[in-house]
C-alpha cells in the first residue's frame, strides 16, 4: 500500500511539473509575433490630416477609444473624451470576461516607440508583448496600406494627453490562453489600392473599417460560412439587443434595391454638422453603429464601398434589428 501511494505521489509530482513546464513554455512562446519594426514615423501635416480622417471616419479608432453619449441616437462621441478609453465589454454584454478599452492619447502611448504602436494596431500585441483581444480589429488593420497606417499613428500622437487609470483586461478560462494564439506574426502590407479601381478600393475600405466584424454572424467567435456581410450578429447592451443589418446586395433583405445615391445619403443624413443627433429615451430604438463618424466619409469613399458591396454574394437574411431590454417587443428597422 505504501509503495502504491509512493508511486501515486511521484506520478502526481511529475504531472504537476509537466503542467508547469508546459505553461512556462506556452507563455514564453505566445503570442508568436515578430519584434516591433524599427521605424520612425514623420508627422507631416498631410499625414496628420489623412490620419484624422481615417481614425474618425473609416477605421473609426475614435469610436471605441472615446466615450459615447448613449442618450443620443448612434452614441456620438462626448467632446473632450477623444482617445481616453475606459469603455468596458464584459459578461453583461456577452463578452467572456472583462475587456477594457485602452487610453491611446500621448499620456498613455508616450513611452511607446512607433514600431510598438505599429505592432499593436496591425498584429494585436501590446508594448509588453501581451495579446490584445480582437474586439480591437487588428485582423482588418493588418491590411492597412503603410501610408494610411503611418498617417493614423501621426494623428493619434497629436491627441490631447489625458492621464487616467483603468483596470486590466481579464478573460475567462480557457479564452485567457486561447487569446494568446490569436495575434498575427507581422505586418507586411504596402500600398493602398488605386481609387480609380472603385471595387478594389471599396473592398479595402470595407476591410479596414471592419464592416465584416459586425455585419457577419459569428458563433463562438467564428464567422458563419456563407453569411459574410449578411448581418444577424446580435449584441446585448443596456440599450437592448441590437442586431446588425444585412448589407449584401440581396434585393429583399439587403441593399440590393438601393441606388448609390441612396446609400451615400443614408450615411450623410447622420452627419452631426447637418442634422443634430436625436435624443433617445431608454427602451427606444438605438444602435451601436457609429453613424455620426462614418457620415464624415467622403462621397467618393462611400461610393466605392457601395460599388464593392454590390459585387458580394447576395444572401437572404431578414433580421430583427432591435429588441428593447426586458421586453419581448421587437422592432424591424431596415
């Protein structure tokens, strides 16, 4: 009996050593990303202007990294909060743990090299090598043209520095390990597609705007095959359950019956400089779609997006866009 217990003890000890060794190896090997590139980004006026346009109206970095006013339709940014972060995605809105949006003003990124910022945006690894949860859409940002990427970085370095402190992101098991395998190895994308090729340029804009992340239904974080851009991805929020629209060219349930002019006007109608954001009472229809930011895109860029979307596979998918909190009443809004 003593011999048996001794053997069990030895085996248990070996098992513990194997587990510890495996964890040490895993944590040292992942995320498997290349070292930050050795770059120094020149902040020219042209880059800052282009970067501001992209950060606000295309890649909408300022959407997540600012505070939004949910008493207004589409949650416009509260002035003075640009880049300060602090938003929390947790289990109350369907996230596996607690994801905290970081401060991207110079008060937080001032000690980062340009290469470390490049790696975080395009590969999903922070300055200290920690994996970023892909609510930060680095999969799409990895496709940014180099000049557009450098322009965004040049712009965010001009933001007003704001010091603050937020809790760290905490993910539930086993996602806290899985997330370490998600970052991309490196960034290699070079040029932005020629604007004259509106379909390819539109595809580029849709990619870096991460339209597919919201407008494609996913199960356990994986997009459902055949449902690309067909909507149906639901997000539970304190506002209610919001489901993304079908933006494929399906004539009944998507945007197949829309003209280019109607598509552009849909965005432009949300421009806060033209129409003041409408107040929304609790329980009334609202959306997480940052219309007030996307409304600032040029008509040329919006037209290119339309041209590209008309080439994707039409998918029948009629979605219920909004369900108010604590009620079974649903609203269909296309």
